[in-house]
């Protein structure tokens, strides 16, 4: 399948997106947690360029193959901290809205709030939204795996 758009888009739009990314990065969350969140949302949405890019980003930060290969089954493995599990649960709940799931319940939010302060929760929430945003753009425009940001 060929990409439907060849151009990277309007520079103003790209600049606005960069500001959102900077806000996430300034939120005080471990970048590896943000990579795991992005990867999990992208797996759920079947976004091959974002899965590819998320894996590459996490590898550059020193993430292990073992953990990267098991993000899809994080509940069934011993490889993640309680904070990472809370972030991944939040990611799944916020991403699976179209599945008719209840969304982010009070219990899911409270579990995340045990590990992250409000600024960090804001950054994680924005990161989840951005992952879903990029997933939808990539799926709509037919972008292919192999590109990284």
C-alpha cells in the first residue's frame, strides 16, 4: 500500500503539533513510560508507523527487547512496574472507547494517581490523545512502517 499523502503537511499545523509534544515532554514523566503509552495505543489502533516509531524511540532510550515484545500482553508479564501498569491501563481505557468499553473509570484514574502527580497525569493524558491522533492520521493517509519521527 502506498502512502496517500507525500507532503508532510502545513508548517503551521506541524508547529502546533510540536508544541503539544513539547508540553508532554515537559510534564515530568519518564520518557520510557511515555514510549510505552504511545506504543500500546498504537498497537490497539493497528498503526504500523507508530508501532515501528515507538519501538525505535524506546530502543534509543535503552528499553529492552523483552519489555518491548510484551507490551501487548503487559498484564500477563512480570516486566513492568506498578506505575507503568497504571499508565498502560489508563492508555487502554482511554483508547478503547470505540469498543464500547466504559472508558477511564474512577478506579483506573485512582491507580494512575497513586504513581503520578497532576502535571504528570496531564502529560500522560495528552500523550495518549496524541498517540491516538497520530494513529488516526497515519491510518487515514496510508502511512507505512519504517519512518520514525
